[in-house]
């Protein structure tokens, strides 16, 4: 049996366990984003569900990374918290003078965080 050099040291074990904890966090997040509904009896249903749940988890991660940095508890928020605070937006989409306006409820506590995230998202350069 061959040993990995340095594997008996506490720093190596700590790094290994920290990486494993990050992986477990991602699995937990993916389950929250829809993978908890698996398995179905049909392979095609499982495949379709995976193909829709994984992009949702990716979009959640990219939204937090690109737009919510510096937003306190929203930068590291779980999907349920994000769903309650940002994804279920209390607003109306209105048309006026050939333009669309998003009318956000003024008393909503996360209106500033949403508008900042929207501005950061629209300021990103286009993918070429």
C-alpha cells in the first residue's frame, strides 16, 4: 500500500475535509433546487428533471457570485432564502409609452438589493 506524501499531517486532513464540506454544500443546494424529487421510475423523467434542475442551481450560483457580492447575508444565502427575498418579487410589469416598467413594491425590504443586483447584471459585458 502506497501512502500519499504528507497525508498523515493535520493540515492535509483539514484541507481534505474542508473540500469535502464544500462538495456537500453543493449537493445540498442542488437538492434544494429540485433534485430531491429523484428518482422516478422512468429514466427519461429523471434525465429531464436533471437537465432542468442543474441549470437552475448554476444560475443561482452565478447570480450570487456576479451580482450579490457585498450584500451581506444575500451573498451566501441558501436557495430558500433567495427564493423568499429575491426570486418571488412583489412587483408589477407595466407598459407605458412603448416601454416596460417593473414597478417594485416600495415597502419591500429587499428592493435595494434587487435593483443593485439587476444593475450589476445588466452592466455585465455581452458574451461574444
